């Protein structure tokens, strides 16, 4: 018998690690570990948490407001922009995009860690 769940888990893990590694190589900046934990606490308590599909047939927990997977979005403070930019006001001079909650629920958390 084929273990389908294991295949799905492997595909999700590969997607997450690939996304993180690609963004780091292109100049993305990771959030502090405690900042990530605090952001995720907010996300897990949010009414917009649900299932998103970042790639065809790749479904995972995420924000239904912005369609971002929780496993990746909360980890970054900046990501490189590759292709169409949907929120130009969040662009930095280095070409990166600031990673924020679309409902502004991370504002106090991010402000606390920006001061460090």
C-alpha cells in the first residue's frame, strides 16, 4: 500500500524549504525566532486562517486574506520581488518587499522587533 500522506507531507516540506532557501539566496531577510512565534500565534487565532493553494495542488494552512502559507510568510521580514508587485507601497529601496499582515495584526509585534 502506498502512503499518500507521507508523499503529501514530503511535497509540503519541499515547497516550504525551497521557498525559504530561494528567498534567502535572493536577499530575503528572516524574522527573529520569537517574532515568528508571536506572528504565528496571531495567525492561528485569526478568523482568516484557512487553507490556501500557493501552487497548483499544493494546499496548506494559510491566510485567506492574502493567500500566503503560514509556514512561509511569518518567517520573513523582507522578501525579494520577482515578477508582479501587488503592493508597491511596501517596496524598499533594495527592491525587497516588506512582509506584513494584510490586516495589520502584526504591527505591534514587528515594531517591537524593529527596535532591536
